[in-house]
């Protein structure tokens, strides 16, 4: 939840329902464990065999976990952002390595 001093009633707050809120990155605390969605966007995705698969074009939640959408010039596929699929994430190298299991993507 977010509260603003200037918005002090539910009637005023309802005017802003479904708006997006943007925060300057300098005000965001670094996570000790995990990643913010904006950090994952546009990372290059590789298989465990170092095959380039695409870039992360979207990060979203579903009821059971976070999902990343990997897109390239010809197709896209979804990967659950869980330990079974994510081998490593290197933000400095803009690289993520996934466990490219059988049936995970169209070939």
C-alpha cells in the first residue's frame, strides 16, 4: 500500500485507481536476496549450453510464482522464475542462464 499526504480521502484516492507509480531508482533500496522486475527486463537469456534464446521482454506474477517472457526475432516463451529453471542471474553482464528443459520452448 502507498499513502500520500495530499490524498486524505477514499474519494480522492479512487481518482488514481489503476494508475502506474514510478519512482526514481536512487530512492530504491537494493534487495539483499532477489531482484526487482525492472532489473530483469532486457536481460539476455541463455541456455545452460550457452545458446542465446532471447531477451526478457516482460516480468509478471501469476498465482503461484513470477514469470519471465523471453522474446527473440521469431518467437517467445514463458519461464517460471523459480530455482528449477533459473540457473544464474548476472546483472552486471546483463545475462541470465536458464535450465532449458524439454518442452519449455518451441524449437
